C-alpha cells in the first residue's frame, strides 16, 4: 500500500464531482497533504494544477506527482493565504476551481514526532510549518493563565478552559510541560469515566489552531479566492469543526448577498440588494460523508463540505 492510497482524502468522490473538472483548465489544491485531491484531479482530465502546503514534509509526495504528471503539476511550499500572489509567478492570474481541506492532516497526527497527537510521548510542537518559531510547547509553558484560558475556550470551545489553564500554570511552576501526554493528562484530570471522544481533544485543537493561526489564514485565503477564481468557477471547502465551518458558511452567505433576518416576522434570509454578489451557493447546507466512508475512515465523521459557484 502506498502513502497516497493510505492517506485517501475525505469525501474524494464528492469533491471531484463538484469541481466539475475539464480538459485545459487550471485548478488549485490549496491543502496538498499527501496529494490525494491533486492526483485525482490530474487523472480526471488533461488540466494543470497548482498545489499549496506550508508543511515541507509533503514535498516527497509532490515530487512523485511531478514525475507522473510533469509540467501539469506545480507545488508551492507556501501558506494558502498566499495563493493569489503566488500563482502570478506561474504567469497565471485566474483559475477554474479551488479546493480546500482545512485542518490537521492524518499524516501530521500519525507522525508522533510532530507533536500533534495527545497520545504521543513526544515534545509538544503542532507546527504545520516547522520553520516557524512558536510551537505548542511555547504556548503551554509561557502564555499567561488568562490568555491560555481564552485560547482554549475560543478555539477549542472547551467549557473547562479556565480550570485547565489554571492547572497548566500550577504544574509548569514545578517543571515544564514537555510532552503531548503530559498535557493530555492535565486535561483528562478534569473528566471522569468513559468518554467517546478523548477529553484532551478540544484543548489540543485550540492550541494547534492558535499556533498555526488557522482561522486567520482561512479568512485570508477565502478572500483571496475572490481575486483569482474565474466566472463560473467552483470553490469547494471541506472543514472538520464548527469554527472553520462557520467561517466558510458566513463567507459564502456574505458573498452571495445573503444575511440573517433579526425579526421573527421576516424570512430567515433576505437578499441584500445593495451588494454585488460574487458567489452562488451550491450546497444549501453542509454535505457530510456517507456512512460507508465513515465506517472505513472514522476521522471523516466530522467533515463538512460546502460548495459555491463564482458569478
């Protein structure tokens, strides 16, 4: 089994169908990973694809695709917030479709040394771009108690954020909190009994999002798509938790000229007549993976796909 087969991306069939891939067109895979989407897109038609990933460890997969598809494939070791400026270096100013698969990859979780996984006896890290200075170790050991609590609550939606932050600060006064397991044990100490999802999940998610500025990057990247997506182009976004999905949903609604009504006597949605609409929403609500896919890949359970059409 190859790495590409092992790391099959979530909702691959649904993503490929909604990208509406055609010969001669240009696509962006904004979150390359192991290249699952990129490979499927390039196999679907005689098109060109530009892939982005800030994690240099995926370069080996990019090299495999370049050998297979030649100049039809270009890899950029950059953040996806930089897509608009970066494609100009390829003398490309517009593309026909863009796909995002937001969040931590299976590879990053599985490679314990990367310090993402709460069952790893490895140093806290969580950097997607390993050249960046700030890591999870720095956040856990040097942020103030109030700031830690705010991070854990804001980005992890963890109800016990203040208690967890207080214990982190107390424990690190005795000795630094070095490994993923140490941090996970602190969080678990506030939860008793069996839990279907590990109690450390929300805290780890929060720190990872903060370290990598994931939500800020997502907002910048979505706005960048307005500059480079052609008329009738498709934007496909797969996300894995409520914070990301809300950003995508709100962006789609705003760019489609939709807004919430605050009166119970009006419809839930009204068109803002004064706004130039940039997108038409294709998926009226988020699309989830099939039960078959969830059974094969339990990590896909929380995935949500949203699709919009450029006007």
